[in-house]
């Protein structure tokens, strides 16, 4: 996700039912406005109505196409995005890269931030974490560069190992990772008034996040199988199921995601982060 890159097959995910449901979400929430696709085998996930978005993984058979609330995430690597076309395609939400570490801003953040809102696409900002700065420093940098918009989706903290960084390839122990993450999350939640979401990959979760941050919603990257098969018993709100999606309005590949809850779950998540 930090350096974000889906196929013709992915486009079929926007079925008529999904489009109608997504339109309903947009109407109800008018204030928001080299991987392979996951195998389309029947897998199980459920969202009990009384416990929110991300609870136990048993019950209803689903694939990415079964979730009506579908989204994308973008950065400068997608180039110029036609946000009106994105909305017309039935995209229900978008996350936009804002910052990285303590001194980098995505070149297209301001453009995407304004244009997505103007097109009526619910959008939120995300920060790509850097292991050579403190969580507090990175929170301050994010706040400096991302406007406080009550209509925006909850902030996302993108936690991945960055093996290819030219300046910082540290892999701190889990205790340090969690301590600095806690600092970032606390500061950002206080500033924006919504509980931040944690995005992570299979390997990073295994190394540093198992059992941690139970009061936060998670966004799980799982492009080779369903999250329930890759993340043990970790509950989640958003599933990133491919990095090779294709969506009208975006040139080339784009990450595609699904929100795993109902429309009511979505409304609560969008307004609070819970």
C-alpha cells in the first residue's frame, strides 16, 4: 500500500447489486461522499449486527464480489485520477496516501483530496510509517499536512516492513513498534476526533501485531487468500484483496478493497472509526 500499484476480471466485481448498494451508501452518507487476484473460492466471514464491523469469522460464505461497499486506495503512482468516473463506476470509498515518515508528502495528495471530495467520493487519508522516526514525530507531520475535515473517513496508519527503503530498513522489536504506534494513534485520534484504522500485511502482523490493538479496526492486505486464512483470528473492517484491480477513472492497476460490514456498520465506521 505504501507504494501502491487491479485486471479485467476485477472489474466484473462491480455487479449491478453492488452498484445499487454503493449508491445507497453514498446517498445515506452524502457527507463523505506484482500480486494476483484472490482465488474466488467460497470462504467464510460474518459481521454480527450487535458487535460492529469486525467480529468473528464464521457464518456467511463470501468473496470480494459479495461485499457491496467497495473501495480503492491511491497514491501518486496512479497518476491523475478521474474521480467523477470513479464514482460513476460504483466505488463507495477511497483512501489517499498523504504522508510518509516525518518529511514526505505524496505528490498528488492535495489534488486527490480535493478532487475526490468534489466528485462525492467518500475519502480518507493514510500515513505510511517509517521506523527511523518516533510515532509522535510522524503524527505531527501528518497533522501538519492533512486538513481536519469532519466529513473525511477515519485516518489510516499503514504498517509494513519497508525492505527497500534507501534510508531506513530498521525492523524494531514488537514492543517498540507497538509503543510508537500507540503514540501516533493517540495523537491523531485526539486531533481528528475519530479512532484511526490500522492497515497491515501478513508478515508485519505476524512479526509485530498479533493480539495487539484490539480496540482498533484493522484493514488487512490478503491478496492470495481470505484474511481468515492468513491472519488467524484477527478481526477486521476492510479487506484489500488485490493490487491488480482496474477501475474506470484510474489508469493501470489500483488496489481494490471491500468493507466487510453492512450499510449501518459503514455509517458508524465512517463517522467514528469504530
